C-alpha cells in the first residue's frame, strides 16, 4: 500500500493523507524527518525518521517489522477522565477512534489507541507489533509524579492489551530528544542542550495550557 498525500517538498517521500499537517523536512544528516509535537502522532511506511522532545511526556514507538510500517506518538497526561472508558473486550481495531490529530491525543488513552489503530488500518498486524517506550522524566521537582504516572499508565495499557515492551528508556530527571526509525526499529535518545531548569519551565507552561484549554484547542509546542 503506497502512502497518500502531497509532499511539502519534492524530495520528501509521500505520507498518508491524514498526516499532511505534520511538520516534515529533510535533515542534512538523517534525511526525511517528521517532527511531532505534544498531542500528535505519525505513522509511515517510508524511509524516514520521526522526532520529538520529551520531558515528563511519553512516546510509544510501535511497528510491524514484516509489514514495514510503524509510528510514534507523544502524550502529556495518562487519561482524559471525561471520556468514557473503553470496553476491554472490544478489539482495538473495532473501537471508535478520536480525530487522528485532535487535541485529545495529548492523553495517553487516546494517543495509544489511535497510533495502534492507524498502523493496523494501513496494513500492520496486531500480533506482530513491536513496542518501545521513551520518556516520563521527572523534570518538575514539585510535580514529580507526572512522569511516573505516565510510565505506570503506558505499561499497564500495553500489558492489558497484550503487548510486550521490547525496549525502554524511561524515568530519570532529564529531558530527552527522541529519534525513531520505524522501518528498522532504531530508537535514538539524546539529551537536549538546554538546561533541566529551562525544560521544567516550558513543561510547566504546557501543563497550565492544557488545564485551561478544551480538548479541541490547538497544541502548544513544549520545546
């Protein structure tokens, strides 16, 4: 199945039509790269990297190695408590998804289901999915449960859904710059140049923004 959509630059590979608004560019070292912000996710079957920067947030990197498709999400908080809980007896592929790039994806329960369902929609197979998780750093000294809660949530979610975590880099106190290559499954984690204090200040602003805005509102760039 070939990706759909219009390239922003002629030298970029095609992308699925639902991800036309994702920021994509050519990195002089990496090549084709898609940058996702909090509340976004991206799925591809092309030779490209997906990147984001995490503080207490979590990114799940998921792919089907044989089908050659995978993606990554970026969520800030574990659960949207206003949303009705999903029936665990209903397969993920039959659950009603939220709008693919809506603000609801800032929450782990939406971000995980939408990422997995989109991979399955475009040819991935549930039993073959490989999962790695990154993030959940305690970058806010006075709110150090946010990263920990995100880690607990994503581990519990994956266990409940029957997925094994094959790789992880979570916890600690430092922010992370993440690079994921779905075709090969390679995950690279780098420490940003900015200080932990700068990261904490920006994350605090983001948390306050999330609390003040409805789910449908636009996302705020964290870093």
